[in-house]
């Protein structure tokens, strides 16, 4: 497993060793011991999510203010631009974002610890995204920051208008959003 750092030290891109042969490929998509060694934390994943979206669908920026979720994100069909925003007030990178392309081809995974808002946009015709979470879905604690907040100024690599849920269209400006201490 190769670890690619990002400009936010707690957010990591993980590159697995892929074994290719005449049958296809094999890789360990998750190994608890390796993950603990890489992050320096014992992380307990409790939920696996799977979503499929068409091109230009943008989901985000989401977080849970209680039962905050760390997320380990990967793509098994197509490609996305995946974004994490640091919303921990005490963090030196508070208000900063990082993004990276995750695809079925590169098999990269993004580790986003608790304390971040998360979102992605679909770059390919369709994309299927899988992610593990460190806490359970808790809709009462769900919050959403506006994807195009001018303060955050995220470059989503968009080539068309994004397709958003009603909930995401009604996201809060970053400076009005509830954040972590
Ligand atoms: C996230 C989630 C949704 N749902 C249900 C609620 C709703 O009826 C339906 C679709 O939910 P949403 O519109 O919130 O799905 P979506 O917009 O894909 O939400 C997800 O976006 C990405 C970016 C994240 O980071 C996730 O944590 C999550 O917030 O699925 C669950 O049952 N469990 C879950 O964990």
C-alpha cells in the first residue's frame, strides 16, 4: 500500500498493490492492520455505502455534526472528483479543501477522517462509489454546506451544470454552517 499525502495532513490517498494476471486483477481493498499502521489510529468501520450516479451528479458537501463519520471512499465503476473540506475550527487547515480523482481504473481510495465535509462529482457517464464509514447514518445530525460556496472556492473540474438533490441545493454557506470545535 502506497500512501500519497495531500495538503491536509489527515486526508490521505491510498494506492493499493494490484495483482494482475491473465484472469484479471486482485487487490486488498481494505486491511485493518495496514490501515491502522497508515493512519496511526484504530478505526472501527461500521457501515458500507454504495451509490450509483450519472455524469455531472454532485453529492455534497455532507457531514454529521454528531456521530461524525470518517469515510474511506473508492470507485468501482467510472470516475469521480472527490472532495474533503476541513471543518474543524481548531485545525490549521480549517476551511481548506482537497480533491482527487478516484476511478475504477486507478483504484485509489481517499481516507477522510471525522471532522470533514465530503462531496463528489461524477466525471464519467456513470459512477459507482463505495465507502466505509466510522459511524452510523444519523439523519437528525446530517448537515450540508453549499457545494459552490465562494469562500471555499472548490474547483470541481465541472464541464456542465451539476445535477443536485433538493437537499444539496439548499446547503448552507460555509460561514453560516455548524462546524466542529
Ligand atoms: C447517507 C445515507 C442515506 N440513506 C437514505 C436516505 C435517503 O432516502 C437516501 C439518499 O440519501 P442522500 O440523498 O443523503 O444520499 P447522498 O446524497 O448520496 O448522501 C451521501 O453523500 C456523500 C457525499 C456522503 O459523504 C455520504 O455521507 C452521504 O451524505 O438514502 C440511508 O438510508 N443511509 C445512509 O447512510
